């Protein structure tokens, strides 16, 4: 008798789980570009191949404590419209990679480690670093983002954003569907 009453509940849960997974927004990367300080990097390339991020860099100086990152999301409804700023955030990059606090950014970083070899503590030593085949898992897409076109920017710097020269600036074009 217990088994008979439990079956509809289990089946209902399975259907709801499938529907939720199918309706989760998907971030598809389209293009990327970076500018870098040549006294910090001898090479920094980013490509989007089959909607996956491919990145290679050669760091020629050690990055010390105090490294900061600025992340921005810009949105537009259609290709003819200009981008509008949706969200911006500055963070202590060394604290992020150390895992001092759990956040959406830490989850993104952890997912990147599955297909990359980024440093997990500061100082970040000289050497070759890569990210080969990363995509943003739909469970990590922030709920406040609307469906549409995005330009996602990231900058690394010491001091204050826009006041001091960046070490690296990247932007990635993406579509959230």
C-alpha cells in the first residue's frame, strides 16, 4: 500500500525535475577579445570554438597579493540596440581563488579548473596558463539576467578600477537563451 501511494509522488518529482532542467537558461559564447599589458603577459589569446572558451596565456611576471578583478555584464534586446549596463562588481581576485568566501564567482572559477590550470593561490607565478573548452553551466547563470545578447567584460588591475592601468581587459559576446 505504501509503495502504491509513493509512485505518483516519485513520478511527479521526476517530471518537475526534467521540466526545470529544460527551462534553465543557457549561455552560449559567440566571440571574445582581450588586450593585455605586454610587461605582464608575453601572450594572451582567447577564442570561442563551438561555443566553448579557449584561452592561452604566458605570464612573465609574478602577480602579487592585492590583485583585483572587475566584472561587468551589459545587455541588449536586439542586435540594433546599444548595450546597457546590467551589473558590475569589483572583487579581490586573490581572495576569490583562495576560496575565502563561497560565491557565484568562486563556483565559476572552480568549474574553470576542470578544463584549465589556473593558480589557486597568490602570488601567481610566472608560466603558461590555459582554459580549454569551458562553458558556463546553466545552473551557474544568475537569475537576474534576462534572455538576450550580452557583452561580459573582465579587467584585472591593482589599485582602483579605471583610475589605474589594467593588466588585462577582456570582453566576451554571448547569448542567453
